[in-house]
C-alpha cells in the first residue's frame, strides 16, 4: 500500500502557456524546442502537439489517422479537450 501527495494544482498554467484548441482534431501552435531534436536523420527545432495524441515536427496534423497494427496492440489515446 502506498500513498502519494500531489499538489492541488499539479500542472500550473497561465499567461504565456500554449494550449491546444478545444476541438476534436486540433493542434497547438509551433512549440520551439530548447535543444534541437534529431529524429530519423533530420534535426527539428519545433514540434506541434496534436489533440489526437501525436507529435509532429514540420506542421500541425489535425486529421484523424486510424491506428496501425502497432497501435492496436499498444496503448494509444487522445487528449481530453473538454
């Protein structure tokens, strides 16, 4: 048996924070990365957080993409935009 104390405001946010639109298939604005990120041989300086639960690096992707066989076998979820 274990107990964890979590502050009431677990992830505080306010002015200047980036939020995704309250849409089923929305995306954040470009988020500049503090350090360049190399992924599959390409270096990225920004990312987009998409409400369908994935990150993209070149542009927002708000379209729904049906899960592949990999995701059918693993956990995948969308962000709650309510």
